[in-house]
C-alpha cells in the first residue's frame, strides 16, 4: 500500500512536470493551456493522495472548469494570429534571464526546505465536510465575507472594463 | 527514501511549480502566456498550503480552506486579467508585452 502511494505520487509529479513544461515552453498558446490543464489535474491528484478529496474536487471544478475556460476565451477574443503563436525567439537572452530568475528562489527555498526544522509529521486524515463548513464560518468568517466582496468587485470591474470603449464614444 | 519526508516531497513539487511559473513569467512575451504562468505559481502555493495542513499537526481544515481562498482569488484575478487583455488587444491590436509602451488615459 505504501509503495502504491509512492508510485501514484511519482505519476502525478510526472504529469505536473510535463504539463508545466508544456505550459511555459510551447509556442502555441492553446497547447500551453492544455499543459496548464494537465498540471491542474496532476495537482488535483496530489490533493487526493493527501486525503483532501474536497479540495481536489474544487480544484477540478474551479480551475479546470472555470479558470481554463476564461483563459481560452482570452486566447479567442484577442484575435491572435493563427494558432495564437508567439514570435520565435531570436536571441536566447530572454530564456537565460528567465532561467536565472527562476533558479535563485528555487535554490534559496529548496535549501531552506532541506535544512529547516520540520514539525513532527502525522499521517493525513480526511476532514469531514461539516468541520470544513464550521471552520469557514467561525475562524475564517472575515476572510469568507471578504472573498465574496472581492469576487463581486472583480466581476463588476471586468464588466466595466469590457464596456469601456462604448462609454468613451 | 533516504531521509526525505513526505512533506518535503510535496513542498519540492510545489517549489517546482513556482520555478516553472517564474521561468514562464519572464520568458513569455504575450499577456496570455504570462497569465498561464501566474496560474502555475498559484497552484504551487495551494499545493504547499494543503501539504502543510494535512501532514503536520496544524489544523487540516484551515489549510484546506486557505487553499480554497487561493482558488477564489485566482478566479477573480483571471476574470479581471481577461478584461484587461481584451481592452489591451482592442487598443493596440496585439498583446505582446514588449510593445506595450504607451500609457494614455
């Protein structure tokens, strides 16, 4: 059973890595989006492995169901040239700079993870939904209300931005 | 598993997502590509929070709900950025971040 978990973790990690590389390296935006969706499914698998099925479900519902569709709309509505491809890179400077930018935090945080004092580990346990709801309305009440305000404001802002041209005329 | 704990394994996966996101954010030239990279980073953050909540004595429910908030914020952020991208592409005809140089009201 223990080994099966390691195998599943390895498979999910492989899915996440493949999808992430597709998301940052593919020149076609649609393929990059497919890579992102692959990564989202891999992360959902990791949540399942950590006995958090509710979060895994929310990950698929919110990210795969809503966020990726919104990004697809962004690709479609910008009327990008066929296939929404980025221009090819003439000089590798940009990739080199990106590698440098990504490497520094990786090295620092990776070193901290390896050397830091880790709290005693407990085997993951599934949290019943009722307890999640109770936490949402007791310690997290303010955050819960604030996030609904933020979502409303973001939605209203998006609509206003979208209508901006028509108001200006 | 030569000394590497489960928590560290998950943290390294989320660190990998952070690195990929940063790499893509600097490398990409279109706004949509940068948006995809930001989503990668946010996913890494969520994975890290849930791992910390589930695998240590810290409250698991609070960890899971914090990740739910991250997801809600990501959804709000994507909706706003979609609107911004549409406005930019209407005004400039493209979404290459290198060539977005003018700022006019």
